[in-house]
C-alpha cells in the first residue's frame, strides 16, 4: 500500500466461499506487481496438477505507485497457463489498477472452483460471490452492459469478464477489462471459465492523504510534462501502434499468410494511416494516462434491405492488424475490424485466434485437414468465412475446432502440421519475423511474448548483428522489465521511466530506495521466475521451433537454427549465473 | 475573473488526470473521490464521457441560497467558495445542486466544492476543460 511496507493480499477461495485478507510485510522485498505476483504464484501453484485444476490460482497484482503517476496504469495477472502448461503472465490496462488501489488491495489470489456460474464482486472490504447463471453464455460485451446496471461504483469501478470461449475453456481465451483492454495472452479466460467465474467487479472508496505534497506533485508534473510536451509518447497517441504495419512489412518482417511470406503487398491498405483515415472515430486512455493510445475504429454493417445499418466500434492495434489482417491475407480495414469484433465478443486472444486460423487455412491448402473439418472453406483473404470460423473456434463446434482450441502447437502435433504452426513454446507468435533476437527472445522470454525482452527491437537496433551482444541485450531488457513490471507501468512508457524517474517517483510516495536496491529487486524477481519455470518443467533448450521460422526469410535473411540454439544456450548460461548469485 | 467550463467533452479520452490533480492539489489526497470534478461514462465506455462539475451559477445560486450558515459565499464570476469554519456539514447544498456537482466528504464531513482554480485545465491533455471569462 502507498507509504507502507505492507502488502495487502485478498484471498478468495471459491470452493469454500472463504474470504481472507492478509497483511504480508515479507512480500515488500518484491516491491509489487509482477514481483509479488510471482511470489504468490510460487506459493500457491500446484505443479503436479493440470493447469485447469480447481486448485490452481489466479493472481492479480498492482504496484507501489499504481494510480498516482501518469502511465502507471497496468495490472498483472499470473496463473498456470493452460496454453503453454507453464508460467502464465499477462497485463491489462483500463481502470483495474486504480480500482484495486481504491479497494485497498495490492494483490488478489483466487483459488478453487465455484459451485455454479458466479461472478465476484469486490467492493472494498465487502467481497461477495454472486450468481452468474443468467449471464453465463453471454458475449463479453453484453455481460458488461448488464453488470454496469446492476452493480455499484460507476466512474471508479473496473469490470473483468470472459466470453463464451472462456466458458468453453478454449486454451487461449482472454479476459476483457473495461471494454477495450484485455488480459489477452496465455489463456487467463480459460482459467476463469474453469472456475465458473464469468466476471470480476472491483471498486472501493479508499482515500490516502498525500504525505509530502511538494515532492509528489513536482514529480507528477515532471512526468506529466515529458508525456505531453515531448515527442516520447506521440507515436502512441497519433497513429498508435498501427503506425508499424507498413514499416515492418517493408523490412520483410511482417508475418503474412501464415508466414508463407514476410511482407504484405497490400500493407498500405491496412496501415496506421489507412485505419486513421477510414475508421478512427475516437481515442481513449487508461485511467491516469494522458496519452490516450486506445484507437477506436468504427464500421457500419448492412443487416437488411431498406438501408438498415448497424454501427460497430472496436479498438485496434498493430498486433491485431497483423494477426487478423496480414496473417490471414485480409487487405481491408473494415474487414479487419469485423474480425476483431467477433474475437472481442467471443473473448479470445486476438493473436492466438488469428495464428490458429492461419494454420488451419494452410493445413486445408496442404490437405492435412479437410473442409469437413473446417466447415467453411478457409482461404486467405476471405473474411466472411474467418468470421464464422472464429465463432466455431470459440464454441468448439466440431472435433476439429475443439482440437484447434487446445492451441496451435497442440493442433499441429495432432494433425501433423507442426512445421507451419506459428508458435514458440506453445504461445502463438506476435507480429514480427525480424530475426535472431526476436526468435531467441520469444523462446527464452518468461512468457514467450515480444514484451518479455523486445527481441524485435534488438534485431532492429543492432547494426552489425553480434550474437553475444544480442543475448546480453535480451537478458538485460528482461531483467529491467521485471522492475518496471513490479511497478506495473505501461511499457509504452519504458523510456520515460528510467531509473532516475523511478527512484524519484518511489521516493515521493514514501519508498526511499537506491539504484542498487532496485537492481537487487529486479534480480530477485527474475530469479524467482526462473526457479518457478524450472519447477514447472520448462527448459528453453528443449523448445522445438517450427521449421517455417527457418524457411521464410526474416528481416535478417534466412535464419540458421544452429545459431539460434547457440544463442539459447548462451542465454541459459546467463540465467544460471544469475541463479548462482546470492540475492 | 474566470470560471471552469467543460466545453469539449467529445474529445475526452477518460484519463482522469483532472480528477487526480484536483484531489492532489485541493485536498492533498491520492483518491479521485476527493476531486471536485467528476468524469463519468454515460452508457458504459462505448458512450461519451461527461464532466460533472460546478456550472458556476451566478445570480441564482441554489447551493448558497440553501446554506443555513452562509458558509457558501458567492464568487463574483459565478460559483461559490466554501468557508469551512462556518460549515456545519448539513449536506443541504449537496441536494440543492441540480447537476450533482457538490460531493460530500465523509471523512471531513464537509462538502467538496469546485473553486474554479483551473488545476484540472492545466492537466487536461485534450483541452476539454477550459477556464473562460465569465459571461462568455
């Protein structure tokens, strides 16, 4: 909690309907966020049981300065990933961090399984498990509409919910947070579904006196100014992350048509500019962030003769334009938005869903699967059929879609198409085929995401590629992000929150830490993660990478698998020396 | 003398920087519940944002009229200033305000009233909130 070295943890046991709050002073050496969440996961996870066993926990956590500085807006979720079978870690913005802070909790641990479809209402000290039977089965957006009316806390609450895919335990089901943000990756939606939890509503009315107004407000203003008056954040506000579509394609690093190609000839048609000019209707922000990177695109759809139209608004970003655009060969902004809409409503991770369908399309082309399996003839560029297929995937319509819902790795192994299954360690790949650092980064990264260590950026920043240099950069970035994620800042602000700024902000909020102490905290968190991953049976040297990554040229040309293996081994050595340190 | 107006709420991104800074500067508190301005959604996040804030009533000022102790003093440009010493925490002003822009602080047992200081304007990234000359 602010100004205190106490971590308040709310434990919710759904099976026993037991609610408990513990004040954990011992957790303060992990600072907060991903630090305390990793520790809590280590304490509560059951490595011997399957990921969706009722005993497995869901952990949500915020950081020491959540909600009181610009862009310190995220909440981390940790769990045992049903998609990869190992450590699950996902981040969401929206209003959740502020809501948890006002409810008075640094972390929430949810375990057990409810006896019937339920939703959890956390209103400060009042925590209730309520009947969700009437809302079970609803699309993600509709649940939100119902709960907004029936629950308290308008203007300061956060609503998390799953769609039908989470209920069906599709292994990459997501959790929607406050309409436009998500715990997208690694299948938290399936874990919620397995516990029969349809939604979680958080609000509270905590107040906290500012202890040193001058210091606090000076820091706040400095950070606010660098956000709004310099060009540090402007790309995120102006065109948003979609700005990268054309440039990544031009580099030959944009996975296209299931990475049969590395650039999309029609990238210009689905570029950031194209979306801005044709679809963008407004921008929104997470609470406490003056940037406003959430780009809302709108399209209209004719549903009947007689000029009957409906309008639909969805949020778009680079990764979604990749996975539901170039990867599926879709060259129209409206059609990409329509696919985003179905993914949103059914509640699946947009990257994983797109990759799974791209795999199914190529498998159908190769004759590995049949049209009887896919129900509709999936072909690159046909968004109407993809729209139907997303619904089939979310509901497990037949045995093929049910198998695909187990993840692309699993489907590849089952049907015999693993060479073109675009996944690393079970997680479907983000939209970069930049080269060695990206591929190695995804393999060794704690959650196999481009956000673990930004390998795609390492590839682009190293002029003369040097494997040892790249490995060092990946390691250092992963380590520093353990610190940033313990504060749970938005990683778009990673350049802004350099050590000097972090120290100043922490000091102003009553945490007089030193630079060395921050380094120690980062190392402590990363070591804990590495130990936990090992306990869950993960070894990056055992990851089998699909041949497609070595066949389609990357931005750096054709990749050599022995070089990748060597870099992974070098990375493992660095991890081993970290684990040998006394922290 | 100027008054606060929420003039361009269509442009609001919902960052709540106005509430965070109002609470911090005027109430020295981190909680947005201490803010005199409130940003709310109408119809969920797909709806528009609305700013619930003092409308700077000028001649007829319902909250000041109903205050039994004269603790709400009319500002020349519109709106009121709170004299905390005179306030007895009766909450009549809260109910008197048609737009519900006066919030009652349960901790201090006093109302939170916008004084048109303009701190929120300084931290509004999209110019939704502005300080304008009275009568404009």
